[in-house]
């Protein structure tokens, strides 16, 4: 099955120091870029995270502090990674919830605003869980009839993810899917727009879900004492809450979103600009 691409699709995987988007760092990145003509390019690089890699994390991916001690930091590699991902849609396994937000966070730390606005995101895990409600190794065995060797090696995981995506399209193209409202459709095809629409299941306003859109498409808090309340209205009534969020350990991508909301309120005249 050939994916129908009108621009490159970059399937990528990250090995990291942990699972906290706001504070953990990348120790290895692998990207397979599939071009519309069917050709592929691969970028794999280990990265010095600048912080210790916990033993519990090393036990998963096998990368130690010594392995990356002489590798460049992300900020040094960021320009070449941005260039490699130029005009690419993005895909991965659980990428919408973890890999994409963490990659954006690393770019922001490197003073690069990696804009996702015009990129389509394909999360292979979401397709898998929706169509066959199971780890990457299980998905690889199920869809590709192979055992995943070197699991938690970024390149092996990335290659497996790409193979699974191709197999998913071949298996489910034209197959009926019934959503929770009872609506039946045939959502899977080789078209990246269709794959994006089906695998992108979030109402997040920021990348990690601290701010979400309500049923009126307004940004509301998804945590804490103001959960469910309008971000703009809280900032208008309680300006110190914005200051607290900016000083607290929230991801830079979340701070970027709330700053945009704050500025929007200022431009409408409802908020005081005290950034």
C-alpha cells in the first residue's frame, strides 16, 4: 500500500530522560521522511540532554549518561532538524500526546518557534486503538506478523511505526467504523488528511491538554481550582493566576498559548497588559 502524499510525511520517535513534557529532554531522535515520490530519508541522532538520565529510564531504552556525554545538545542540532522537517506532516506512535509536544518544547528552549498550524499530524497509536482496541511491539506483530527486535531503539521503533501505518491503511481502507454516537463511516484511506482527521482525537488548546476547548470553542482550564472555567475570564478577574502559571513548571508551549490569550484579551480591552 502506497501512502498518497502531496508533501513529505516525517514519522519520528524520541527516546527521552522521562515522560514529563515540561522538564524532560530528548536523548535520541530518529526520523524517517517519506517523500511524495516514494523515496525515503533517515535522520537519527543521539543528543546530550544536559540533565542526568534516571536509571529507571535507562533500563527502558538502554541509553546512559556516558553514551551521550560527548553528543551535541539539542540547541546545536535544532537548525538541522528544522531543515529536515521543512514542509513535513508529522507522524508517530502516541506522538500527539508525547513526541510532538516534547519536540516543540525542545525547539522553544532553543528559541525556535516550530509552528504546527499547517502540519497534519498522524498518530498511529490512535488509529490502532480505535480500530483494534493494544504496545508498539503488539501492534507490529498484529499488523506486520513480525517480532519487533531492538524495541526502544529510536530507529527500530520508527521503522516499525512506518510499517504499521502502511499495514493499517491496507487493512482498513474502505472498512466501516462506528463512532460513539453510532455514526458509521469509512475513515481510513491512504490520504494524509483522512489519517490526520481520524487519528487526531483531542480538543486541546495547548499541546499537553492543560488548556482545552469547551463545546463553545472557548479555551478553558483543564486542571486545578479553575477547571472548566474560561481562561480569558479568569485572567480578567484574577490577573495573578496568569503570573503564577508563567512562573510555575508548565511547558513553554502552554505558556505561549496562555500569553496569546492574555494578549487577545488586552487587544479587546478586557485585560490589563502587565506581562
